[in-house]
């Protein structure tokens, strides 16, 4: 039967930020539309769109909250869905419980959320799917480098059918955590980051281009962020023949996975930038197409660059610390200081380290999702798959879990709490305006008011 005549798999992705939407939607594509051993890597934004005639219907749900992506952020991510709408947790569970008229149930559900969000959804899904003969395969995982809250985040994700690990090292660590608390570790499935790809680096561009990949919360202090910006400016002035780009994740007023109190744009306004230094936005893959040296503190962009064999430097100027996340790159061969980079140093990555990190620069990326596809196919062929069974039941963590569930207006049994946002009607124009205003006020408070109050408290 030709591919166009096959029944399309229906997949839902629930995400709570722009980066998690990108991870979740691309993971869905990798798991469903690509054939084992024949994975075509995306080379540009257009390739990230679901091709016509693909065996996938992708419905996107954006969890309403402080980091709900704006239309501009969604456009920049470049991953389209057949449908996309904003929902509360209760509204999403209603959609999973009562499909629209004429719609078949989903085959796969990707939870692209923080750990607490995953656990809340698992409790809610367990309740609404109880007793059903069939249900979607539930998949979750991490957007990038896992360098903090390993145990907490993993235990909150327990109960999904597949907990995706982006590398061999992560898969080993994930299993060790689950087995260490006596939990079933069979859900851990090794894959790779779904957005790796692009043409391999073949040599220097004209002009030679240095890109600093900024992060919203690393580092988080004014002094450290000002230092990094000053060093970037100094590098541009030392090398006027180079093009130096400050790659930013979001514009002021927008939020991503992490809160950014001190945007680099705001800091840059207070200093003069040399003519060869520019602030840029856009799709990271397109920026990497013209990059000769990628510099960062600990961004996942480093793994994207290493996958393409682009020289990559992980900064040590602020120390090698867990709080920065650059400790993850110990042994990578990429650790370097601005002094070294100013002098012309180009780090050489360690091949054994990159292989363990799922970078797949050796060409093995095409088979990275085979095991996950096989596991999903087997679960879909099971007549009556068991429902999600979260590890952290209320009786196990009575002082912890109820608070996590309550943030999503759910009780310990997964049922909506009294007073939860209505799930039976779409928000009207007035409610939508109020929500946008509230988000704007919150973001203004985080980025404008909070830093002022903090400085006043230090007087």
C-alpha cells in the first residue's frame, strides 16, 4: 500500500513553552513519520514542517501559563501542526476524555512539560482512561542537557510508557535513578535530540563568524551577564575582520522555558556595540549554517553545533559549576576561556565523549529513534495497554505531590478541584484580553520591577 494510502497516526503534543513545543513536535515527527534506519535530517525551517501526505496528523496543545509561547516564538521555532490551541490542564484532560465528533482517539501523546506538569497529566489521564480497552501511548522526556534536578525530574516523569533519554549517558543515569528507588526502569528509551541536523561544517566562511548562544537563566546575575557581554564586545573589537553574533532566544516581554530577568538586549542598550557585533534571533539551525565558532556557557546549541562538527567552546570564565551547567561538558574537550578564544584557540571535541552524549556526528543519527518506534508499535498492537501508573502517588509523598497537582487545579486522584477553570467552553474575547494583560504584567514584574526591588534590598 503506498504511503499516502496508509492510515495516518494521530498524535497530540502538550507543551508549556516554545522550546518544549519544538522538542515535542519534532519528537512526534521522528517517532511516527520517519522510517527506521532512513531518517532524513532537517536542513532548514521548511524541512521542519510536516510534509504533505505524511502518515501523521499532529494536534498541538499549549499549556496556559507564564511561558506560553507567543505567535512570533512559534513562527521562529518553525514546526507546524495540523491544529494548535491554548488550553488549561483541565481543558486538555477534557479533550483527551471526549474527542471531538468524528475524531478518532490519539495513537500517541507526547508530554513536553516540566516534571510536575507531566506528573499532573499522568494522574489526570489515569483517571479518565480507567477501564478503557485502548489508550494512546504516552511519551515524555527532556528538551536538552539534563544537568540539574535529575532525581526529582525523573521521578515526576515516571508512569509514562516511554521516558526518552537523549544519549547513552542519560539512558544509563535514568535507569540508575529508577532502579535506585525500586521503580520499573523499562520505560527509559535511548534516542537523540530530535532537532539535530543540518549540513556538516566544511570550512571557514567569509567573514569568519563567531556566535555566542545566550541562555535565559545561565548565568542569572547582572555582574556575570555583563561580564559575558563585555567579553563578547572585546572579542569583536580584537577581531574586526570577524562577524560576531549574539544569538538570543526571545525578545523582551517574551518568556521561554526559563525566566530571564536581565535580557542581554537591555544590557546592550547601555553600551556601544562595535559594527561587527549584532544581536540576532531566528532558527538556530539557520544561524549555525554560517557559524565558524559556537560559544556558550552550557546551551543545548553546543550539541547541535557538535553534531555538525562546528568548532564549539563551552566557557569556563565563570567557573565550571553545577549552577551553570557547564560541568556537563567535563571531558568533552570543549571547555575554554575567552582569553583562549581571543588568542585564536579552536577546541577539538573528544570523540568518545560526543558518542556518549548522543551527538551522533559519526552518522548514526539515522537509527537513533528505531528502538522508540519499535516500542511504540508494540504498545499500539497490544489489545489493552495498562493505563498510566504514576510512581509518586499521594500516599507515597503526602507532603509533596498534592501541591504539584494543585498547581494544575487537580486533586490527588487526578480529578479537577472545585473552582477549576471551566473546561466546557472556549475563553471569550474579554477573558483572552485579560489573560494577555496579566501575562504582560507578570513579565514586566519579572524583568523590570523584581530587579529594582532586589537592588534596593541590597542597599
